[in-house]
C-alpha cells in the first residue's frame, strides 16, 4: 500500500532549528519530504539547501536580490511580504515547521493553524505575542505541537501512555520548566553589568541562534517559555514553576496531584523534540544520540536567583495578566537584545527596558491581532527612545 506523503514546509530553514529539521527530515526518508524552505539574510545557504533538497518552493523573505539565489530547476521562488503565509497554507503541505526567530513568524504560524495544518512550533515568540488568539487559531483543526525542548518534555510527560493532553492535564499540579541557568548562572550582577557580547553568546549546553542565546543569558528565554507554556497548555501561571538544571538533560517535569513527578531526559540535541513534533503520536528511531549510560552523570537542581535574574518575575506577571502584555514585553525584549548585540546598551539594560515598556502601556485583556501588532511597533520605538535617553 502506498504511504501518503508527509510534506514539510520549513519556515526559517537557514537557522539553527531549520538546519536541525532538515537533518531530521532527510534522515526519516520516504514518505517525509522537504516541500518548502525559507531564508532571510543567508541567501547562499538558502540556495545550498534548495540544491540539496530540491523543494517545490523556496521563499526569500528579506530585500536581498533574488538574482543571487541559485535555485535548482523545479524550485519555485517566492518573495515579498506574503511569501511565508503562501508557503504555510499551500495545500501540498502537511506539517509547517515554525522556526523563524521573533515576532516575524507570527502571521505565518497563525495562517498555518487557520489552514488546519500541523504546526511544529519552535518560534515561541509567536505564541508569546499571539497567545490571546490561540483558541481562534485552532478552530479549523490546526494542531500546535511543541518543539521547544521544555514544552516537548512536558507534552511527552502529559501524554505518556497514549492519553490525550486534556486527560493528562486534569491531574496536573505543577509544570516544572528546567533552565540551564545560562552562561551567567554563577556571575554576580556587577559582573553581568560588564558582560561582553561574546560572554553572553557562550551558552553552556546548547548551540543556538544569537537572539535565543542572549535570551538564555538574561533568563528571558525561560520567561518567554513560562508564557509559552501558559498558552500552549492553557494552564494558569500559578501552576508553572522554574528550576535551574545546569546539565540540560532533564528537559522539564510534570508534578501530578498525587505528588508523583514525571520527567523527560535526553542529551541536549534539538533533533529529538523536532522529530517528535513531526511524527507524533508515532515514535521512530532518531539521529540524535541517546543518553550514554556507560558513564557517570551528575543531574543537579537549584532554585532560581530572582534578584540576579529579574526577567522571570516580569514574565510571570505577563503570563498572569495575558492580553496585550505578551506583545509589549516580547517586542521590547527583541529591540533591547538587538541594541545589546549592536553594542548600544549594556547586558543588564535588557530586562529594565522590558519592564519600562510593560509599565508604560495601557493593558487590554482581549486584543485583536491588529492591536497586538500596533503595540509591538510601539514597544520597539519606546525602547529605542529609552536607549537614546540613556546615552544622552
Ligand atoms: N536554536 C534552538 O536550539 C532553539 C530555538 N528555539 C526557537 O526557535 C526559533 C528559531 O531559533 P534559532 O533557529 O536558534 O534562530 P536562528 O537565528 O538560528 O534562525 C532564525 C531563522 O529565522 C530567519 N529569520 C530571521 N529574521 C527573519 C525575518 N524578519 N523574517 C523571516 N525570517 C527571518 C533566519 O533567516 P536567515 O538566517 O537567512 O537570516 C533563520 O532562518 C526562535 O524562536 C527560538 O527561540 C526554541 C528552542 C531551541
Ligand atoms: C533548547 C531549548 O529549548 C532552549 O530554549 C534552551 O532551553 C535554552 O536554554 P536555557 O534553559 O538556558 O534557556
Ligand atoms: Mn527551550
């Protein structure tokens, strides 16, 4: 019997998650196929990927000259502001890998869900911003499967034994997100004040894109993940906890009403959660290596130091109030991280910039998409102005 195709559209194929997804799809082989890929600034890489995987469609989302993109015959080029949405909703696509960084991935994620696709979601910012619209997003049968390692772990713990997420959720007492603690886990605030860009990019356990690496260093990544968990699992912020686990082997845990805690363990390699989001509910052999049990491992847990890492308190506030708060804090964070990476503000200015934007905005609990996008632009401008004031 012929097996039906499993066509994957990889939005953000040139990035860290995008490349890991290509590895996974290539290794799964037939019936899995790379149907579409997108890239933004890395035009040569996009061309290389297209020549290796011969997708039906390649999207170039930046203003870069498409003439420099060397595509194979048979690959159709998409450009312009609607290219990602066009790829995400194409009838041939079975699964959309949302691997764009930042708010830029929001519209295509929403469109894919509205078109009833399975969305493998790495792009946590899309949910942090668009979380209030999440129920509407799923109404046409679209499925949201977590790729973020913590959320994949929680999803796996809650659905273990083949139950549905809704069944697993009934008896949950706490979702316990683990954090590596980032490169500054043992640094004082004074040391962090003088942290260089290279210091902040040096993640102890994961090799990731620049923006998420800085987020891990401020622990805003964990904050965004708290908000992501709140929307993804439709669970109140009060039922979410964070614990520091420097080895990044326990990817997260779920505590049930009887006090039992389930955890998901594997070496830090995104190919496992990526594959699970694609093949769920099936488990298949994966190219990510399993945990080596022939050697000794220390698996340690520590409480979060909220004084040194104020991003978490801020994120819990956002997760509690919902509405427009996620859009504002996410945009402020994206802008502040970009300013830090550009050498214009200090590492320790990032979280205060987010706090300032959150406090200067008028909260609304039931925003439209247009309002969320408007506030995204407002918060970026607000942080930009704030940073100019600091330099004056
Ligand atoms: N890396 C990881 O291990 C993990 C990442 N995530 C999340 O996954 C997402 C991707 O992260 P990561 O792969 O590390 O990031 P990268 O920076 O490595 O890749 C980002 C991708 O998005 C594209 N992109 C950037 N800006 C735009 C834009 N304005 N419009 C369209 N496309 C754009 C990039 O294209 P180009 O490179 O061509 O410019 C690239 O393909 C993030 O939301 C991150 O938080 C979650 C868990 C783990
Ligand atoms: C791989 C992944 O999911 C990242 O989000 C990772 O968790 C980052 O590490 P931190 O725990 O340091 O934020
Ligand atoms: Mn994560």
